[in-house]
C-alpha cells in the first residue's frame, strides 16, 4: 500500500503566511503539518512508500524537506505536477490522476490532504476500508455546526456506512457530517479516476469526484472522532496553533 499526500496548493487564503512556505510545512507547536501526517502514516504497517505531490513553486522546498527526514520506515518521494500558478493548478483529482499515471501506481492507495491536522489514529480507518473489499472509503467528520458544514461536502450514510447522498457546499445542509480529504482507493478502483476525468472534464475538487463515484459505485464512509483542523485560512491556522495538542 502507498500513501499520497496532496500538497500542490498555493495557500492563497493564508496570504503572506504561506507566500513562501507551502501549507504542509507550516508549523504547529514546533512540528510541520507534513510531519504530523508522516507520524500517523508510519503506524500503518503496510505502507511501503509515501508520495507527496506539489507544484513547481514549492518543489525544491519539499525536496530539501524530504532530504532532512529520517527515521521513517518508508521512502518519501516528491512529485512535481509542473504547475506554476494558482490559475494553472491541476486540482486535487487532477493531481491524483497525474501521480497515478506518472508513478505507474498499481497498489492500494490511501490519500491525505497535506493541510489536515488531527489527533486520531488511522489504523481503524484502514481496517474498516479493507473490509469493504473493492470499494472506495472516505473519511468523515461530524463538525457539529450547520453553518460550518456549508463550507464542505455534506454526506448521509445508511446503516452499513454506505454513502447515500453527497452535497458539495449546500446552502441548507441536511446534516453536519462532512467529507474530509481522506480517501482509500483499492487497487481495482484506481482506473475510475481517469474514467471520471474523461467523462466529466473537471479536475478541481475531490468532492465532485466523490459525488460522481457515489452515483456509480458503492462508496463507504468512516467517521473519525477527535480533533481535526482543516488549515485553509488564517483563522483555522491560528486556532490550531492555540488549541492543538498531540
């Protein structure tokens, strides 16, 4: 199994804070977001490689960071998606497709957003996903606030944790259960990414892909408990710096 960290954003909403530093390398309590992720990933016994995809602007910074890492039981590979500005970025699904093709991945793949910060373990998530055989499993989180839910993809699940509805940034959320940037793609589902892009011709948001996937296949959701921060704004970053503890 391989892990893919999505880190090709330009941090535009973080303004000067992320002007010259990619979001995943911003620090909370003296440790970068990327290192928090690696610490969680290394608890997954089956991971044999971590791939981090970034853009041309931050590629050399991540290369230097990767060279400084030690003690992890897997190699860390940095992939440059070739984009240079926010206007020509590939988007999350575009980057996933790019990595799948460039690295010729033919293995189960767990995907994490590089700006996620959380205090829970990933082992139960992967165990749950493995029991769903050849179906995609995404990470869910109860944000417990309908106003905040409007900013995310809102889902509903049945008694088997199969996703039965998905609405991207709804004006009136049906629940506070939201989709996170956590995706487990079994090897047999990897080809669906290019099928989606060929059919829809839209690569920006993963939410659009998940909604399309739910309409054509069984997709399951695993609900995480604990603290989670989506470092997408100055406010969320400051909140994490003030409140997050391992």
